[in-house]
C-alpha cells in the first residue's frame, strides 16, 4: 500500500510539473514564429481582467496633469512604482537624471473680461513657467499693431497692460470629423512607403529669417517693457479648445535650437507671463478693440515654482530573464509619463503609460518565463525634448558628448551590447494598426509574423517609414533598435494633443486593451528570440 501511495504521489508530481512547465519558445529572425497559445492567454487576460482603464482614471483624474518636476509628476512616479510592485515586477526603482531645472505648478487661474458694460469669463490657460501674481491684477488690453506702427511707438506705454500680439486666425468649420481611424488607403500607403517620412524641411530663405528676426525683436521689446502679460490665441483648434506648451524667451534666429534659453532652466531670466486664449475669445477681444472699445482684464493667476528638486525621475521595473546565456539582455517597453498642464494628459501620454503598465501586468499574471529580461520605463522630460529617455541612453547604453550629429566623443556603456529592442507608444489612445520599421528592413519579416494573430483587429501594417518626435528616437539615433507603433489618429491632433480637451473621456477602452495585448506580445516574442534584433548601420557607433 505504501509503494502504491508512493507511485501515485510520483505520478501526481509529474502531472503537476508538466502542467506548470512553460516550454522555451525559441525562434530565429530568419524563421520567426508565433506562440499562439501564449497569444490566446494574453488576449483572455487582457480582455477579461484588464486594469487599463482603472489605471488611466487614477493617473488622469486623481493625479492629474504631470509637468516635469511638478509635484504631480513626482506623485505619478511614486504611484506607478507602487503599481508595478503590486504587479510583481522586480527591481522597481527611480532612475534619477538631471539636473532638469525649475518645477512649476498652477495653483489658481481665472481671467475676466469687461468692456462697455459687457462681461465674460475667458477660456484661457497660462503657458508653463510663466510667473504669477500675489494678488489679482487689472489692466487695459492693447493690440500690438505692427502693420501701422513701429515697436518704438509703444515704448513706455505697455506697463500695466495686457498685450495682444497678433491678428486672430480666420474662423473654420468642422467640415471633417474630429475623430478618425486609418483608412485602408492610408494603411496601404504606409505599407508601401519606400523613403523617409518626416517633417517638411525648414525654410532657409530670407523671408523665413526676416519673420523670425521680427518675432525675436518683438519678444525682446516686450521683455524690456514688462507688460502684465502677453496674450495669444490657442495655436490649434476651435470650440473652446486651448492648445498650449511652455513660455518662451527671446532668442535670435541665429541661435542654434539646442542653445536657446528655456524658462525652466535655473539660471534663465524670468519671462513675461504668457497666456493663451480660446480662439473664439481671443478673436472677440481683438474685434472689440478694432471697434474702438476699451477692454479690461482682471486676472487671478497664482503659481508655485519648485527649485529644491532639480533632478527628475524615470520609473523603471522589470521581469527577469530565465535563460542563463542571455538573461542579462534587455527588451524595453516604454512611454512618457509627463504631460502639459491644461487637460489631464490622457492621450498624451497617460494612454501610452498605462498600456505599458498593463502589458507588464499581463506578462506577470501569466507567469511568463522570458529568456531575456523585459523592462518597462516611464519617462519624464519628453515634452521638453525627449530628455528622460535620452538621459537613460546616456547613463546605461551610449554616452554622447557634444552634439549628437557631430559628437566630440562616444562611449559605449555595458548595456549597449546587451540591448535588443525598445517599443514605444505615444500617438494618443488610438488602436495600434501596425508598426514603423524605422527604416530597419531586417525586422520586416519578424514584425509581420508577430502581427499575424492581430489581423482580426486590423493590426497588420508594417511600414518601412520612420516617425519622430517621441522617445524611441533616443534609441534609434544611438544606433539601437527603437520602434513606435502605428496608431489610429482618433481625435489626437484635431482635439486633445496638448490641450484642455486631453482628458479621460478621450480614451477608448477597447483600443487601450488591445494595445496592451499587442505590446505584451511583441515584448514576449522579442525576449524569446535566439538573437537580439538586428541593428541598422549607424555612423555614430561605427568603430566605437
């Protein structure tokens, strides 16, 4: 009987061992495959037990906007770290980088407009790092009419005034829908791309320089005259939308972009307060002035600068690799956690951040055993020039001294040769429809294979084109594989981007859930490859 019991126990142990065993799904770049069983489990976990919208609500509704170095940004760093620990990630920590400069927090703001017995509250927001006022201020509004007058005509006349600096944009109608998904034609265009897709080349002619010079002279004049505030209209949008970024300081067009002063820098001069209004309200004030009506503004604007916390943080965490031969190699997924201060930073980029967090939660919930280590990074300083991800690359992968186009020295760090790939989400909350190759043709077959299970969602476009302006660029320009997914535009550039409309309501639950599953699948399959992802030729690292 004892022998029978021993046999039964051994048999049970074998069955349990087989049930809990996850076979290593090794695959090569030349002969890629998809672990369909794992994909099915990811889809079930990501759909039936998703936490992505709960994460999104807390990050946007409770923590709110997350300007780099603001108290809300530090709170977001700490909260995301707590959640990653809850999910079971290892080595959760803050990567401190900097110094960044001054933090800024908007504590109170209200603008009231009155003229000739008429009153209305203006829809407006101050630009980040604008100074505030201890008490409510009042003053007349002046239009800086430089078509009929010269700057010197306003000398000594702007103190205590609010200054409108430009004519309003001509009105537009919403003839086209604000929210759209990629059409089949657009996806085909992306799939057939054969040359670099990037921003238009900046004009270098005399007319462009003259406009920039005039703007510089105007900004310098206003700094000297010190009006109460400079008013402009939202740089995009109608229907009460206010799109905004940071205050600016005068800079000659001859000054290289990287050397221009920024108001968040500790040693930068204090800018004149700068406020953007909804186009409808800016236009109304302008037209009232053109009618000869005296317009007055009452402004309550209180801000706090943080100068004791000069360093900024990225939130990091990981799932350790299990293959002793390649466990120290890294697959990194990430998104920027910082935002501007008008809305709550939902589509830019709480969406990307919670997608990455949910992808890691899915992987841990399924107890995956990746061959390589899978890491997550939630960046700060993206909105000020990809600074958080750039400093991560400098600290752990490739340190570049001087201008990256013409560096004085380049030093490979230990992590450079251990790095496989970086995947980024930062084009709003729209569904992933594919991925940009970033001109890395060697991974086309691989990515096409990994997207196959998601054809049912219309997510199967692979584009040779590259795309810029977000954190994968920090890796790509260092010669490392860095990729951004193709996403449906939704209302991103028409409504929510950098605006007061960038709130939780702009997020689509199904899109975020699907995106987290796709990211988890890409991270998992990259971690299971026999090789690291191939790299493009890059003169920056050749011979180093």
